[in-house]
């Protein structure tokens, strides 16, 4: 078995099938004001994301609602409450992996 590397040719030469480049800034603007996501956080992560909140007890699960651009909107200890907050603000919840 050879350890020599070989250059691979693109499987498709037709540029109709290429994915356009989107900057992080452009991606953050997609869905702005309409799309949000929920992220589970530790108390330490929540304190960093929400600097005005202090004294969160250790050992609890928190759920943060974030705008499409990553801006934190709300923090709760219940996922369902975060979902209700998003729906109350007429935000579509995107799945983030």
C-alpha cells in the first residue's frame, strides 16, 4: 500500500452544483427577528452569556433562548418555558446540532 498522496479531481466540474460561500455575518442575519434556538447551559455558561444574572445555583440545567445571531434573549430552568417564550415572541425555533 502506497503512502504517497494523490490529488483528487472534483467529482463535478459544473459550478451549478457548488455551494455558495456565506460569511458568518451573513449567516447570522438569516432569520434575524424570526428564528431562534434553545441551548442547554450550565450555570457557569449562563452567567457568561447573561452577565447581569448572578447567584445561579450549581447543579441545575438551564435553557437559554438565543436569537439567530447568537444574542441571548431569555434564560429559564425549563425547556418548555423557553419554547413558550419563543412562541410568544413569534419566533420559529431552529434545530441546532
